[in-house]
C-alpha cells in the first residue's frame, strides 16, 4: 500500500429501521484505502455492499449512517453537504452496482447514459461525449459498439449490461472506484479482460479500488489486501497473497468450503459460525 491515503474510515455504522426494530448491517468497520486494490469478502448479509453504499451516502431511506471518521481526500463525507456529495459521486468516487437492471435508466439508450455521465462531470460537448462513450464501450470489449450504443437496457444481456455499467463508472476517471461484484454476470474470458482494465486504472492512473466479491480466489489473485467481513464487522485484514495463511476461524472456514481440483473432497465442509466472533471484533 502506498503512503498516500485516499480514504480513511473509522467506526462506520449503518443501522436500518424496520417494523421489528433496528437492524445493524455495518457495526464498527474501520479501514483505509490508498492507491491500491482492496478486496472486501464475506457471505451475503455480511455488510460488504452496505459499507460501499455508505461511503457515497447511498443507503436506503430507512438507514442511518454514522462514523467517527469518514474522510476522502480531506473531505469529511459524514458532514458534507448534498451539493458537495453530488460533485464527488461519479466524478471522484464511482460505484459499480451489482445488478445493472436496477441501476440503468430503462427509457434511455445505454450509450446516451454513458455519454451523459461524461458530460455532467467534464462539461464536454455532446459530440465529444458520444465519441468518448463509444471508446469506453470498445474498452470494455463490447463488439459493434455503434449498434449497442443505441440499445435500451432491456435489449442487452446481463453481462453486456454489466459492462455498460463499468464503462459508465470509469468514463469520468474517478479517484476511487467501488466495484460491487463487477464481474459476476460475465464469462471467464471477459471477466479477466475487465479485471485487467481495472488493474490498468489503478496502476497507470493512481486510482484506489474497493472490490466487493464472494470469490475468494479472484480476490486473492487480483487485490493487494483483503478485508474479511462477517455480521457487519471486520474479522481480519491481511495481504491478498497471504490469504491462504489466514488465522481467523471464519476466514479459514470460507477457504475450506472452496472446492479444489488438486485436493478433491467427497463432501465439502459446512462453515460453522460462532457468535463469539462478533464480540471479539469489537
């Protein structure tokens, strides 16, 4: 990790009001991000996505976000005005949502949505924005970019929609990219191409990347550091290359549940959870 920190988070908490009482989705999460690739892993419901959304103040209306510190490039995100947040979202911190079907505007052509993102954040002309959007469609390996530009979201496949979302979030060249399962709808070949693109953004442009994923092997091979979450808390943070040396029983349990061609098992083990883990993480 480089010394320069783009993002610093201390004691982040996200609580939702429900008919059955408050639900704590994120409980005291702390981490920092430099110009690096930070992976966040854990089961569904562990608080990974809610952590990413909280950074941009995109939590649901019944959610309450608090933190002792949530600072991006010297800007206090917890107390920033909505006007300041609008300048930050997309232009300086972008987030690739997990399911493009709910993130893309269904009545606007996908190409126009990418171009709009570029125009809003750069003030470019309509012609230049269209040209740049076409370049980004080609960058994310979409064939016949001119044809796809004029399609509506319901006319593209899930994988293609995911690539459209990636193009839209990358086109302003943000300082930080939060990618929530960005390759889940892609085949293996395209997945590697997209990861290579994200890697170039980190290495060549000095971007910070937060990669949220269920795929431990992918995170171990792609990221610099890994933060393991369970029940809204951080269980362990370690170098990605040493993920298989993890000491926490939760991380070990996740790794043991992965199938291996080199060491086949008749039956994969089931992860055993311990309520005491949440107490230890406080």
